[in-house]
C-alpha cells in the first residue's frame, strides 16, 4: 500500500492543471442548456409519438382495419396483416429512444424498465386515442384529398386511400337482391355480395346511408362478404353520406 | 475547512475557490484509489483514472446541487470512468442490459449487518473479488467498503433501489459459494 506516496502527486497535478488553465469549470448555463435540450428533445419525441399513434389509429379507422377483430381469428389475422408496420416500427423506435432518455433521470432509472416502459406506452397510447378522437387528422386528410396540404398531403393520401384486398369501408347507397352497393372513400362503387356464410357480429340492421365495414375478398368491383358490421363514426370517415333513407337491409338473411 | 461538509466545500469550489477543490481531493483521493483498486482487478494504472475523475469533477462541479450529497455524485463520475476503462482495456462485459433491471423485483429491504458479519464479508471480498462478475462486484464494494446505503448505490449505478438489494443478496451468495469452493479455510 503506497497510498501516501501516490496521494500528493495526484492532488498537486490536478491543481496544477487547473491553475494553468488547461482545464476550466463548465459554466452553469452549459448544464442548463444540456438539460433544456434533453427536455425539448423528449417533448419533440412525445409529440411525434402522439402524432404517429393517433395517425395510426385514424388510418385504421379510415380503412376499416380497426374493426376487423370482431370477425374472430381471421379478423385478427387480417388486422395484423394490414397494420401500417412502418409507422408501428417508427413508433416503437421513438418509444425506445424516449425510454433511453428517461433512464438518465432518477424518475426513470428508479423504476424497473418494465414499469417505465409500460408507463410511457400507456401515456402515449391514451394520448394518441384522445388526439385521434379530435377532428385534427380528419381535417388534414380532407385538405390532403383536395391537394391543399403541401407537406403531409402524400402521407395522408398514401395511407388513407390505400387499397386493401380484404377490408372495405364505405357507405351503403343501394340495397340489392343479394347484398348492397357501397360507395367508398376512393369514390368507387363496390358491389357487396352477402351469402349464407356472411357473419354479422353486430346484427343486420343496415340501411342506406349507413357506414359499414366489409371483411371479404375483393375481385375488381365485387366483394364477397365474409363479415359485415356497421361502423360508428367516432373518427368521422369524412365521406359524403347520402341522406338516410328508410329502406333497411331485410330480410331473408336475417333468417339464416 | 476541516469542519466543513463536502457539500459546503463543493459550493465554495463552484464560486471559483480552487484551493477548496484541493481539500475535496484530499478527502476523496484515497477513497477513489481504493474504489478503483477493488473495481479494476488487473493492475490498472488507477492513478491516471483517479486524476481523470478529479478533472471531470472539477469541470462539472457546477452541475452538482449542494443541497444533495456530494459523495454519490463523485462516485457516479468514478463509476463511469472505471466502467469505461474496463470496457476499453479488457473488453469485459459490463452489464449493459440485465433482466433484473427489466422486471420489478421483490422489494429487498436494507438490512443492518452486524459488525462481525460485515468484517467477514469484507475479508471474503478481499480474497475473491476478481472471481465475482462486475454486476455483483460493484454493489458489494460500495456497500461493504465504501459504506454507502442502498439509495446512494442506486444513484451511483442508476438502477432501482430494489435491484441494489437483489444484487447484494445474490452477490453475497455467490461470494460464499466461491469461498467454499476455492478457499474453504476462510
């Protein structure tokens, strides 16, 4: 143990370095600036996350994918198949970055990773749902459709007007002998065929003007429905809806 | 100066009193050397690292809040310095990610070891330190040699307090197994 011999030189050497001006004390503002940058960075990530998650929820409603799980295991399969995975992966990346940032502070590292991650996920999902319920995305989407949204227009049109093979969402404009004709967001008229195998998990009380989502294989402008359900317009599909007509979906299918 | 607390001296350094930093170094030099020697087991040039720790402490002294304790603050700097040295020089795996950080652990309460028990553990640690992985080694060193409490160790290692308890408990168990295996006389 030669601590005594070692002690003096270290102390003196460090003091000499300091006195020679080779090392200077960082000013207080340096740390305030760094903390501010971390806070601003964290806020930007949270806002980006809220935007992304609310956009994903909006898009899932817009395309009808959100309602797929009601059709059972096949519906769940379709749900996961049709998720905008690029946006989901981007959101997960932001969550990881936020978690890394938070773990530099005692309120972050003081908790097991599981708790802080669950906390972050719960907050951003709840916030995303709340934002998705506001007219924000619907308005931006309308502007995008009218080419009035210069920056994110393509983004909204690309995700919101995408064609999905097995999920169609639209407004009933006509009841036919074997199903309906719907009008979708892409301004297409689709002939929906209802068969004995078609499932109606929420009943068959449909009429003209109702917005429905159809789960089933599309072939050109015809869809053979595996399942149909009405959609509540919480997130506003934004499409022009014909005046509600008294005509209801009848009928022989109710007895199936 | 001798009667002043570390925090009071640090506050003086923050105001530009360089000599006061000399007093702080005097108080911590031996502790840092001892911490380094027990943390780094391969004959590392600890002196250079301790010098680097003090330089970093001086540069960043204005980020220290004198309302809080000084010792966990400087040990945090030392921890980073030693961990980086270990990573750089020996490419030793220094628990970048651990399952016991991921999931909540049962709350491990701080236990008051008897003086005799503490001495036993310290003796065992001295003999078998290098055989214990870094993950368990560091909390054991901080608890038994630097006499820090769970909260201070948690602050230095930036892990939950409950994880400190778990690592100390497992560390002691591993230590006893090692002693039984390699040095049954102890």
